[in-house]
C-alpha cells in the first residue's frame, strides 16, 4: 500500500456557487480501478484559515453563527477563505476583524487540518492570534455574529454543548491549550 494510485482522469461533474464535485478515475497498484467522488476546491490558490484569538493564556474569543449544515446556530472559531494575494496572517486578521471586531499584532501558525479527507480536498490552516486591538471591518455575514469569551479551563464543557459540534475547532483548541502549557507562546502579553 505504499504506492499511491494513479489518477487516470479527474473531471468536474457538478458545480454550485460554493462547491465543485469532481470524479476521479483511479488505478491502484494491484490493478484494481475505481471511480471516486470528492468535493473539490475552486482554483489552486485558495486557502482557508481558522483563528484562535487569545485574550491571555487562558481566555479566547469564539463566535456564534448560523450553520446551514446543522440548520442551527453554532459556537465556533472565526474562519474563512484567504483572498488571492493575502498571506495566512492577513486573511486571518481580516476574518478576525469582520467576525469578532478585533485585529491582532501577533500570529503563529498552529496546524493544517483536513475535513473528511476521503471525500473533500479542502484544508484549513489553524492560526493563533494575540496582542489584540479593537477594529471592525464589514463582513459578508447576513446578521451580526455573537462574540463569546471562553476559557481553556472550561474546554471539556464545549463537547457537552448542543451548539458546538465542529471537530476541527475542538482539535485546534486542545492543541493551543497544550502548546501554551508547554511554553510554545513566549509573548509577555499572553
């Protein structure tokens, strides 16, 4: 299983405003051929970012917004697409200003996550932001988002909340907590 399958063909079979569905024709090293489907990405340059805005070593900010997938309001981290020409930090800062009403002077890349890698090509970069300052930009959200302060010492409570279900946000928050406890962030203000 160390030899990856050969992609014989990749074609778009459906498209919406937000999604592309691709069909992959694969040939595995044992000769078996299969057709897979996946959600593709628009263009090769689009990246996505999820931000943990730290108030200090224990407190951070989250947002509550309507999620079409669960058909309910969800508590999550600020996130969005990085625009062409933006760095991860610039895109994260823009999303932070649009969704939370803060920007950040300090940034650190935490990790890159996939979501359902068997069926989705997309990835998201988790970033930690601190040394926050108030600044709001107009976003594309249809209604104002609720900003919620939370703390790492209450992290396990998130798992029990009916309005929190995003695994990448939970994984990101646990990683940040562990990294902070290990001295990963060496900023006097955090």
